[in-house]
C-alpha cells in the first residue's frame, strides 16, 4: 500500500524473528537489541510482527535501504512489496 507516500513490505523470514534478534547480541555496538529496534531506527519506518516469522514494515522514504539491509543480513523466505 503506497498511501500518502508510504511503502509497505510484508516479510516472511526463514527463522523466527526472536532468533534474528540475536544479530544484535552486542547491543552497545549496534545501538539496539532487536530487529524491530534496528528497523525503527530508520526515520519514518515501522516494524510490526504479525506472527513469529512475519512482519509488516512501512516506511515513508527509507524502504530501499531497509529492504537492501534485510536481504543482505537476514534469511528471507518471502517478501512482498505494496
């Protein structure tokens, strides 16, 4: 959904989101301790888990950076753009 300039991704990860939070085991170095925290550090970007493997991510203007980072750093089973 691209309402009011926002882009939306629905991402189904191959592993549970709580396991992916382990990427941030050095919270002091990353500045966050969860995937949600990392995604939401991008201005105008929100992360909402809908189940243990799936999240809806919305962003006004940082979606390309978020998507690229996710594709490089996380195991994605399926990604849908709106």
